[in-house]
C-alpha cells in the first residue's frame, strides 16, 4: 500500500471518528437538556461548550419562551437579542464581578502595552509631562475606602452604548472602571455573555451607528427599566470613550441624594452644557441646557420610571438623530420640568469633564484655538445665565472629578486607570515594570 493510500485511510478514519463524537455529544445534550431546563439555580452558557455557572438561571427566559423572528413587545421595549437571534434575552449585569479576564490574554495585553503603562508620568499616551503630573499626581483624589463606605450602599448600573467594531475600547472599560460598577452592560450590535455585551436593537435605521444613538438610548433605558430597575438606585449612561472614577461618583451621589428629597423628585445630572449651535423659532434658546453625553449623565430610579412610562411615548418618539443628550434634556424639561442638578463642587469646579482632562488643564492654549473658543462660549453663557464664574485650566476641574471624555485609544484608558489606581488595583500587580 502506498503512502498516499495510507494517508487517505488515516484522514477518513479521523473524519469518521469526529462525526461519531459529534453525534454522541448531540445525543448527550438532547438527553441532558430537560434536566438543564429544570435547574433553577444554574445558567447554561452556549458560548463555549457545555458548562454550568453559579448565577441565576435565565435559560427558560432566554431560550424556552423566546421568539427567533419577532420581538414580543414594541419599541423601545423589544428587549435584547441573544447570539442566536432570539429575543427576550436577559443580561447578567454582575458578570464582571464573578468572571475574571483570561490570565493569558490579560498578561499578553499587559506585556504588549508595558512600555506605555510603565512609562514615567508624562511619557505615556498622556500629553505633557508637567500637565500630567500636575493633574494625576497632585490634583485628582480618588475617594478612599473609608470615605466611600456609606456610598457603597448606593447601587449604580452603568450602561455603555457601543458597537461591534469597538471591541478593544470596550475591553479597556471592562478591565478598568467598568468592573467597579454594581451592574454593567455594553449595549452593542452583538451579544457575548462573557464580555457583558448585549445586542439591543432600536427603532429605525442606523443600527450601531452614531446617527441612531437617540433611538439606541431609548431602547437601553427601557431595557434597564424593564429588567433591572428595582435592583439599582441610579443609571449612568455614556459612550465607549468615557472614563469614570466610580468611588467619586458614589460619594457625590450620596451627598446629592440628601438634596433631591427636598428639591425635586427627579435626579438628572452631568456636565451642564449649552447647545450654542441650536436655534428655535425665536433665535438662540438662551435658557436651555443639557447634560453632555460625552462625560455621561446620571438618572435616578424614579427619573427612569418617569422617562420610560411618561416621557418616551410623548417626546421625540420617532426622531432619528445623534444628539441623544439634547433630546433627553428637552424631554425631561418639557414633560417633567426637570432641568438637571448642578454637579460642581463647593468651589464651582467641574466634576464631569466633556473632554480629555489634560486638554482642559492646558487652557488657555492659543494652539488649541477651536477648543478654546468652545470653552469660552460655554463659560460666557454660564456666567450670563447662571451666574457661574468662568474658570480655566486646572482650577476648572474638581479634585473629586467623576468622568472624562475622549479617552481613546484603549491603551490610554488603561494608562489613566493605572495612574489613578496603580497598586490599589490587582490588575496592575501582574505588570512587572522592573
């Protein structure tokens, strides 16, 4: 027998064996499926072979009663879609607490970015040695565990709108500030249980595109309302280039929660911004402001209920656009008379930053004239209509700062997190900087 014939026989034998093993696995699965469906304390993960995880069962809700083609409810309540196209998928918002990043993948990532992560302050992806040291080393204060102890009772659900093309950016959020949220979900165009990514479709075109963000946000907020609202006190909503210091957010919410009981039944706050490009029939709307979506904004449980039950059906229900933060503010103002709370500290310094903080610290900066013009216009408007004092540079940012915007690429987000937390986060213990 020739060597060619022997190889053919071996290949045929291998294929036959593989087919037999697959048939056996399918038969075993068919026999075990009824048992799995009765296990109320287990979760079946279709993503990587057969394994049982210690988390609440969503098998029946996800697969037993779901529709492959059409959702059971109308927008914005269509819910989420699993990786097989089934509706009625219910996400596990605590997945980042009991799932560890694969050590090999994390170590490879840390090794790949070691030069950036281990660089002396001011020599990494951040810009400006003196500015970076002034901001990260001398100015920003992450709330200590002692001061944040009472604030830990406050439960925050973080929802990020993203798309499948930004997996690296979402990985950076999961590995940094996302894991510090009490509940976390990345609303995307795909579902992956292990990465806390959920496919949440929305009304109209532009699925996963910037132009469709308003309808995406309507679906995200409604999904939170329909599935998780009783388990969390606040919803934090932002894009995938936002960085958050969760300890500072919780301490801030603890302080503000004492005020809203008296001042307003609705809590809505973030970076107060005026859409200086927006006009109404009488010219510029001088009184209107919104909470900029770039830095993220916060909604209380009662506010979310009112938005989903009373606002969404009656305000911009069919609007397609990217200015989700502006639409949200207009709807809250017109239907709930909720204009948003002041998020600054007692020295009128911002806690929610709409841009990379080092860009703000660098002001005034003639070389960055477009940004300088934008900040001056905002400061002028805030001074004229709200009696706010115009501030620039590091004096405009609170030491208890909560969020930054435009923190990309992913390595910059990990670098900022490393500068803020360092040895306090076990992730960076694996980073051998020599």
